[in-house]
C-alpha cells in the first residue's frame, strides 16, 4: 500500500469513523491546517480538535464513506460523503458530499483544503429526506498513483477560467444527483485557482470564484456581487473535461448574503 494512503486510511477508519482522538498524534502534524469556505482552522490539538469534537457531538454516529481517491505524490484528493443523524434535529439523518485535498509532510497529514455541501445538509435536516449515499469506492486504499499530466492540468485551468463550470453535462454539480437540478448561481468574472494536481487523466482542483449572482440566491437579487469556493475531481479526455464532480460552497455564500441583507 502507498505510504501516504496508509496514513489517510488511518485518518478515515481510526480517527473519523471510530471518533478516536488518540490516533491524531501519530497521523497529523501539530500545525495541521484546514482551509474550508474561506476559513482557516489551524492547530491540531486546539482549534481543529475542538471543531471536530463539536461535529462528533452533533453527529455521534458520523461515518466517512470514500467514493474516489486520487493519489498525486504528497497530495491525495478524495471525494467522499459524511453521513449521520443530528442530535440538534431530533435525530434526523443527513448525508453531505465533500471533496478535499489532503496534503502530507514527513509522513503525516499537514493540512486539507476542502469544500463540503453544508447547503444540502441544511436542507435535509430542516425538510428531509436524507440524500442517498453514493456507492463506496471498491478499493480506496489500493488506489494507484499515476504520473501527472501537464496537458490535462492546462485543459482544466482553461475550463475554470472560462466560467463554464456548470456547462459540462458529464460533470455532476453539488447535490444534482439528489435534486435533479443545477443552479448556475454565479456569473463568473474571475477565478483564483488555489490548488490543482493531476494523476493520469484525472485532475483535482480547489478555487475561488468571483462575479455576480446569475440568478437570485437566498434573499439576494441577480447582479449582486458575490464569491464562493469550489472544489472538484474531473477527467480529461481528448483535450476536454468530460466527466467528474464539483462542489461549491453554497452554504458559505448563503450566509454571507444573509448577513449583507439583514436589516
């Protein structure tokens, strides 16, 4: 087994799925830093640990199910779903997809850039029903490492810059499989790509989009200036993005717009 994958396996199976904080000293650097939705959570033993403890408290049966694992040297991109029942919502269950970049340094996890579909989770907890969890990866911890593809990376960069994130039929956006709809949300004027790696024909990215609302979102009108982070794992074939998955931080955007429009 790839040494980096063995560390991520312990993170998923021993730490997250068993809710066992005793293992984090072995698998995570003390300065472990999480980047999500424009927020930075740094420090394994204080801020990060407290944030995870709150999650475990709300979802005491929380489970991490990996669907796709992409190994690119000291970076592992993972598409997965977290799911469980919320103590804050009378035990109502929810499942929310996530795509994260886990980065390793000296044989331990050093950080993660991730977006999680908390917008979908909020809908499920308030209205139901829970989203069906996608099929698990057959052998996530045996995923092979493939060489990088500069051409594939450039194709994805060009696609991201074009602002046509929601225009590829084979790329599933947010909770599209569950709701059978895709909202454009943002008319993009610029994008900052914060992470991008490739392995064979797959490319993973994390980025921040800026622009104006293409449609009304929440209580904000079309044309309102806005930004949001997105992350994805896609495949490039014959010089084009063909299939994959993208998650956008709709919950972070919703909260920023709600604060802006509050009386």
